């Protein structure tokens, strides 16, 4: 493949554009898989009195053109309980209820897994 000197800049820009699109695709795939894993782990590790809180974990995907998608893991129906169950709260009759850390450990695990998986994918070629 012969490239004329006056076409060199456009060829470099084209190559970088294709590479960045490939990276965005890898990030989208890996972040979606990681978010689904986080939801599965949260459903398994959440406190279960009736099970409604544990079942209501969801993922919302925010898409951006030309940029990696943003995946937000949240509790859809019982969002007000997340902070109370994670960190504890005061009881109406006095005293406190101990928190049950279930969100922070999953967040740390999935963040570490995401970084590891993306680095591995980029290292082995996009």
C-alpha cells in the first residue's frame, strides 16, 4: 500500500479514528457485562427480609455518540433503603440498627474486574 505524502495526515487520522471506535466498542461490551455481573452479585448479597429489595436491582444504560456508554446500577423500587441498609439507621424506639455492607464490596469487586478485563482486551489487541 503506497501512500502519497500529501495523503499521510488523512490516513493517520483515519487510522486513529478506527482505533478509537474499536476501543469504544470494547469499553461498551465490557462495561455492559460488568454491570450485569454487578446486578447479579447485588441480588445475591442484598439483605432479604421479603426479597423485594434484593430483586429490584437494575442497570440503566446512557448512550453517548462516539463515547463509551455509561451503565448505572441502581435499586429501582426501593432506592431509599440502600443507604439505610448499607450504613445502618436509628430506630424509632431508640437505638440503632447495624448496617449490612452489600453495595461497597460489590462495587470494589466489579471496578477491579472491569479494569482487569479492559486492560486484558486492549493488551491482546482491539
